[in-house]
C-alpha cells in the first residue's frame, strides 16, 4: 500500500490489543487515512486524578513510549511519587509511575478548567508526536460496571486491577452510555470511512461500549467492517476476555467472538492461523472468514497484520 492510498479507515480500540493493531495501521497509513476511536468506559478517578487507561495505552504505543513488558504505562518509568504515596498511606492497588502521573495531572488540570477530553487528547497527541487522529469515544462520562457473583456491581478498575479480574462476571453495564454523545470528530470520521476495523480488543468491555455509542447516535457503520480476533486458540493473549466468555456461559473461541459481534456488525473476521479450522463456522454465520498471523508482540508483526488487514479491506470495498 502506498501512502497516497485513497482508502480511509477508522479503527476501534481498547487498550493493549487495540493499541498493537492501531500502531501497525499507523505504520502503513498516512495520518489523514486513519482515525482511532478509543474506549473510555474504563476511565476513572484515582488519587483525585482523571485516568483514561485505554487512551493512554493507545497514545503511549503510537508515540513509542509504551512499556513493552507491562503493556500499560510508560517505558523507563521511575516510581518516586508512588513510593511516597505508599509511605503516606494512599491506596496503591493502581500503580502510577512518575511519567504517567504527569499525563494524569495535566489531563485533570485541563478537564477542571472545562476543556473537553477530545481536545486535551488531541493536544497531548501533538506534543507526543502522534500524527494520526486519536479520539475518545465520547467527551461525556461513561462508566463500565461489572456485575459479579461475589461482590455485586464493581466499577471496572475495581474489578480489573484491584480484584485482578478474579470475581465471576454476571453481566456488564455502561453507566451514562445512553446520554453520552460521540466525541467531536467521531461522526465525521465514520461518515468518510471506507472501512471500520475492530481491533483485537476485549469485545465485552472495550469494543461494546464504543459500538453502543455509535448505535445510540444512529451513526451508520461503513459497508466493510472487519474485526480481528482477540482470542487465539481459545485463550486471550492477555486479560480476562476468555474468562468473561466462560463465566457468561459461552465457550471462549474466536468463533464466539465472531458470534458476539454478529453479521449485523461484521462483514469480515480475521482468525489466527491456529484457528483456521473455525473458518467454515464463521462463514456459516454470514461473516467472511480470513486467516492471518494475529499475534503482535513487536512492531514487525503489527505492521504485517496491518498490511494483511488492509489487503482484505481492498478486496472487500
Ligand atoms: P485492555 O483494555 O488493556 O484490556 O485492552 P484491549 O481490550 O485492547 O485488549 C485486550 C485483548 O487484546 C485481549 O482479549 C487479548 O487477547 C488481546 N490481545 C492482546 N495482544 C494481542 C495480540 O498480539 N494479538 C491478538 N490477536 N490479540 C491480542
């Protein structure tokens, strides 16, 4: 694909898995051809600071600042503030490094002055040297709530980080989603998109909130919607996606992900090569199955998968 490609893509992303494919797409597409819409249902307030974990993971990854080991936070972090906070008795279940903290301090400062999240994100992206457009799904607060067998309803980070995803999931709720407007730029990006790429993010808690925002705002999906499976060989690469499927009574598999989105959302679905045997079952759902290497530990695999995805889009549009 040459940089003068006429195709325009929108990618939907959560944190770690979404950020990887977004980075691959950003390697091969010029800035005007890619908009990344990021989940903000995981956003929360901690130590009085507004934290947007998925936005930060996507931005740090695109900027080459991400910590390659953890998948969250920045590389080469120091922990001075965290250690002092610990000493002072502050809650330490959510780890915040010094560099990362600067992001949350600045975001919080600007939000308190009334600046919208999308505007702040745009400015931070420019300062980090990110040339592609990164949009929060909404400037309005949306809170993912996990209903668990053991504790009842838990705010997402309480479930995800504090309880280490251990409680058994019963269902999810996205508080505020009905009232949340898509962030400025979302509607326009979708209107001009030739294809929508659903990155390999957690379907339940990363992608569903974004799709719900689009649906509530009556934003039509492009004719081509291609998802990449976050489940490989029945397991999540990272995080609780497979565990969530199981606890909701669904055998976790790439096929289950395709079924979850369904043919009303997807035109195509990319399975990992180790799941190639599931392709006929995906086709039988009325969704075109494709097979690729979908594990993306480094920039090289991200670029390769992005190229494969782009070739599929070219075939489908
Ligand atoms: P979170 O908000 O940080 O949990 O991030 P996401 O929702 O974006 O990503 C979590 C999902 O990404 C998990 O279901 C993982 O299985 C998936 N994932 C992570 N790395 C990869 C990868 O290299 N390839 C694929 N196909 N999926 C991945």
